[in-house]
C-alpha cells in the first residue's frame, strides 16, 4: 500500500510544478483569462463585473471554474498563479496564458 501512496504523492508534487500550472492555465477560456487578470490586479467581484459587463454571479461562476482549472482553493491562490505565470519570461504575453502584459509588468517596474 505504501507504494501506491508514494506514487500518488509523486503525481501530486508533479502537478504543482510550474510546467503543470502553465498547462492548467492554458486551458482558461479568453473570458476566464480576463477575469483572472482583473482578479490578480486585486479587483473585487463587483469591479470585475462592471469592467467586463457581467453580473457578479457570472464572475463568481467564472472564478469557481478558474480555481478548479488552476488547482487552487482561494482567490489569493488564483492571483498568485496568474502573477507567477505573468512574470515567468518577461515576454509581451504571459507564457501559456495569452494574457497581455502591461509595459511596467514586462519591465519589472510595476508598483
């Protein structure tokens, strides 16, 4: 039985690796990416809804899907996952996400 537990533990560790996170984030729809980006910028559900012309309930539904796809359980976990992806290479587009980076994010001068 301990062999099975070791194998599962190894698989869980592998899924928390950055490469696995990039694959999960790559599966976000364009709308989910917009919601995730605004979430990572620290905006409330109400502000996200207003900016994207959505209801707050729709934003909440998107967030539940985003959390599942990113393998996180909290708003903070999702924000960290998006920020990590955005700061990965310094390219104009965050790797594996299609999220465009602002100039200060690319240059590392974001405040």
